[in-house]
């Protein structure tokens, strides 16, 4: 109950946390998981931690259950400590889906300054899924310890992820601790891990899934040895996984049935066409236009591609396995490529864990050049995959041996803005702003354009975002041509100054877009920065200002470069005869930066913000 200053910025802190997982000898050898924690509530926001939810898995006629729950809050009141216990009637269970229930309870009488403590035992029939333990969470922990007692006939691949170091890493053998019945006995390994002073995990911009970096212990069952000597190898090699996927009713067999639904369409599309790349582009455009994605991920066909084709809708597997089938029917070298999205975490590369993958695309080889294709998005040009897919490596599954392929962006997130502006005598800026969007920027802008329901609504949204800019006329080019830049040309009137005749005035040349905050705020960053795709932003301004004024000081030229060709920022202004020209160019050329490169990246953005936030001073001639 004493004051805790472990992390003064935290809204709560774990004082002590303990967990233990083991096999139960007395009840169907189920997996038991005991959890016990004490948490100090430091700020009002921390009272939310008193609302506990424990997910319970179910399926195949089996379900997890809670054996027992104890919970209390502790507060000093009138010089004495008061404990308030959770009553049994405050515990209830809800059904979330056909695969999950949740047990809920709220610890009573919790406020800033309270300590809460709760303990429960969870029993699970899913013995193959040994409990993951997360040392890190959204709040700091003074101490966290986990014990795993594993019978010798269960072989697990055990891995520690994250950047925090263990303070305890011990093991011991417990003789004949597992007695599943029938006179059988097995020794157990008791593994103990602990961490002290674990910092809160802070999510920042430009990172992939939290699970990639959170300090935690993971278990993957590799082999089960029965007492009669039989062995069941759970962790297979890729050659075994490849065979299973090719024979799978919802994966490989769907691709083989593609001829049944693609024959008429592909034959018409490719009639008289001999160039393989042109064939591929026509087939891609057809599949892309035929289907509507139902927003469901997955590597397997949910409905079967024939049913999905007839309905013109399907999940990721339905649509992209159809694409692979159509490309193969046309005689092209196409294969499914399974991957894990950025929010889903990185897949295990040492051995196949099919549950790691939640997405499938087409891998196409034409003339020795590889194209990655995803037909689920109407705004993806040929050879582009969405940013959600730019995550490490994917596994290509051709007719022969499978292999890993790096998921690299084929395009940049590129934007070039050209502004030609002039001050009129009232202090209003008039002129044109033309912005060309390319790559992933073009994709995002096209989505925004079509989602608004028309060009007028799209332009109105721009005016709302820019506030002081009125669009008097506009022209939009290449909205439907995904292979060309999406171009927006505006004639504008900008309420820049109240009265030009008042004397000196300030003007920021970054009229439409500028960096106002550094996305990299942490002093240190242990995990990589991942932009997904390279970024390029160019602003070219020509500004004509009235005679009788002069620029007090021309800004200094800026030229900065990141190590290892990671990127650069260039800025230059010229001022001749009441005409100012400015060129600003930011390039982030790499997509992934290590923790060692983080400080250079942070400093680059500090300079960008300093330049783009600075006003120009115009002085009236005397």
C-alpha cells in the first residue's frame, strides 16, 4: 500500500504476477493454468483494470472452465486497511461466439491508490495449446514469474520473444509427476522464468503486430510420445504441409477445379493474345472486377470458388485462389502464396505452422520477373499488394517444393504537389494547386474519391480539411486508370491574411500539407520502425508577392541524409524580383529501420518539422 514510484507516468503497476501451467492427474489429464496477480492503481484510469475478462475456448464438444476465483481490493480508510472481497454472485459468463465464452467479474471498491488482487484456476481440455505467458503488457510490472511443468512425453518448441532479458531461467526434473492412469508414469520438466522491472509496452507509429515484439514465452507442440512407444509428430516439415494443402478440399483442390468455372471466361479474354504478361493483366482485371470481397481473411476458400464465383463475392481465399486457377488455366506460371498480415504477426520460419497464416495472394512468374497479385481490392494496380500484406516473408506453394519469398512493395507512397500562387491586393492568395498521387498514395486517394460518391463531395472534404482554402474550380484526371497517377488540379482562393496593407506579415509556404508532429517520440525504441512502403513527398511552390514588400530573410538551404541510403530531406528557397520559389523533398527510401538507426530517423523528422513549421517574414519597404 506504500507509494509506488516505479514508473510515474503509468496509471497502474503490477506489483507481483505469478502463473503456473501443468497437467492435471485427476481429471482427464486436462491442462491447468493458475494465475495470481497484485496490481497497484495509481490513477483513475487504472480503475478499468478491476473489470476482469477471462476468455474460455470451446469447440469439438469440449470447453475450458474456471475452477475457482478469488478477488479483493485493498484501501486505507481512517488509518486502517480495508479489504473488500468479490462475492460469487458478481461472477458471470457470456457467450461471445461458437468458439469462445468469457467469464467476467468486477472487483469492488476500487479507486486511485487501491491495490487489487485476484487469482483463478483455468482448466482446459486443449492440451496441445500450452499457455503463452506475456511478461510485458500496457502497464509496467515490478515482477513477473511463470512456471511450466511439462511431462516428458510432450515435446514443445519453446521460444522467448521480445527485447527484455530474463532475470530467472531455471529448470528441474520432477520424478513421476505425471500419472495419467493405467499404471503409466512420466517424469516432468519444471521450467521457471522470471523478469524484474518490466517496462510497459508502448505501441508507436510504423510498427507491425504487437505480438512480434512483446516479451513473452511461446509454446508449440512438436511431438507426442505415447506410453506404448508410438510417436505422433505434430510439427511437420514443409514437404508434409505442402502435400496436405494440395489435397485440401478448401485449398489445393479448389485451384484444380478452376477450369470448370474459368474456361469460358479465360478463353474469351485471351483469344488471339500471345503475350503472357498481357494475358495475365486481362485475367487479373477480370477477377478484380468480378468479385466483391466480404472483408473476411483466410487462406482457405470459404464457400468454394464455384459458389463464390456464382455469387460474385467471397473471402480472401475464394477470390485469390480463383485468380491462381484462372492464371494457371491460361498456361501461366502462377502459385498460391500464403502470408501473415501486419496486424497478425510474423509467421514461424523454422517449421510450418499453418495457423500462423491468414492471407493468400497469387505469385506469378512471367519471363523471370515475379508479380505479386491480390484481386480483392478494386484500387490495386497490377503487381501491387495492399500494405496489410507487407510483412516479412510469404510461403510460395508451386507444384514442386515450396519456398519463402520476401514481401516487398512494388510502389512508393508518393505525392508531388505543385503550387502556383499570387497575393492579390486584399491579402488573398489565388492560383492553382496540382497534386499527383502515385503508388500507395494513389490507391488511398482513389478510395477516398469514390467513397465520397462524386467529385464535388470529394472536393468539399478537401476544403473542410484545409479550412481556409476555397476551391473555385477543379479537374481530376485518371480516376479510373490504375496504371497512371491520380491527379487533382485545383483553382483556389486562400484566406491567408486579413489585410495586406497593415505592414509586415508572416506566411507559411506549406499551404496544404505539412508535418506538425514527430511520429517518433520515444527516447529509445527497441523494435524496428516498419513503414511498409517507401515514402516520397515533394512540394514545389512558386509565390508571387506584391511590390513594396521584401522577404526579410531567405531560409537556409537544408540537405540531410540518413545512413545506409535510408532517405533524405532537401529544402531550398530562392527569392528574385518579388517571386519566391521553394522546393521541399522528403524521401524515406528504406521500409525497415533498426533500433540503432532510430535516432537518425527521429532527428531527420525533427528537422523536417522545424523547416515546415517556420513562417517566412515579409517586410514592407520603407
